[in-house]
C-alpha cells in the first residue's frame, strides 16, 4: 500500500510543479492571475480501529485575484482596473461569446470597433442622456464600443481625441471642440469571482458557481476604477514562486525516496523467503 501512497505524493508534487511552472512562465503576461494547487489527504475508513492514510489528492486549483503591478503606457486605449471588477468583451457576430478580462491592451480595428488582443469587442453601457452616467445596466443593454472618425451630426467635423474617465466614460472630442459621450465601459462583478472558469489569454467566463455577472460603472462599489494609459501586469511574485518550486521539488524527491526504500524492503523480504 505504501507504494500507492507515495505514488499519489509523486503525482501531487508533479501537479504542484506544473502549477508553479505555469505561474513563472506567465510572469510577463498582461493581467495574468496566478494559481495555487490545493491538496487534501486520502483516508480509508476501516469501520473501526486505527487506519493509516492512503495518500494525497488534488482538491482544486485556486486562482489568486490579487492586484497586479500597474505600468504606465500613456496610450489612451491601454486600460487597467484598480480594485475589483473586469472589463466585458464579446466575440464578433451574433454568436460571439461574452467573456471577462482585466487585460486592457485595447486597439481599434478596421471597422473602428475597440477590440482586445483576442479580437473581442469591448462592451459599453448606454449613456443616452449624455450626462456621463450609464442609463441601463442590464445585460441586454450592452453594445460594442465604436469610435467614429467624424461627428455623427456633422460629417465635416473630424475626430480630434478620445478620453476615458475613471468611471469608464468614453468621450470623443471633435475638431470644433464639441464632445460626444460614446458610452460607459461595462464593468462586471461576480458574487464568487474565484469560481470563474479560465479561458486562456487572461479571459474568464461565468459559471453556475461564480454567479451571473452584475454590470455597472467604474469607480464605485465592487467595480474597480478604470485607469486610462495604464496596463496591469501579472500578479506573480517570482521570488515566492521560486521558493514554491524548491518546495515542490523536495516533496517529489522525498516521495521518490519513500518508493525506493519500500522497494528495497520488499526485495529483502523476498530474498529471505527464497
């Protein structure tokens, strides 16, 4: 039985190594959130009396949604979130999937939509009253952020600049000095964000365990403030990960040694009987 107990320890240490290695590999990834392997012991009930444990098992891989370091870029469409909250993005087309991210390296595509590094379009809430506040925060009110090249009311009035406030208000300024609010960036919050499902590229989707997304403006409540001209870096602490890497390596070696010792003992018993 000790062979299988130590074997479970080897598998656990290997999983721990894989998680730490993935964290280290993504130390430079924008808005990457590190993970931590959670383990539990395996105990077989014998119906009474004393019983030894049967090893270890992986319980869960927990994501660590702590704040990453902020880096100034001075590019208006480079956005970061300070505090809780996620940007809401949606794949192009009617069947595009809605995902959530803190990787705010946005750009404008050929159709003038604001997209992220995966090509998904940034979602905004309507500001029909042009008062800088979202008029509707329901999921059905989300629309793609479109940056015009000219004033919709005057084709000769060209776009001069775009600004984004801490609340996520996107405003277009035109050559004559007039300002048009294009919407408020849809910030998303979840009852249990640790239960979001990873999709890669620092994107997540809602699950039954995370609860449905709640949308709102930035810089209020559970919706973090939007920082224009800034990117959030990975929250991986390389020193901490290297210590964890050494610990996982030692665990692997100890379990391997336990298997070697059990093998030696078994061979000695076989030799005694022969």
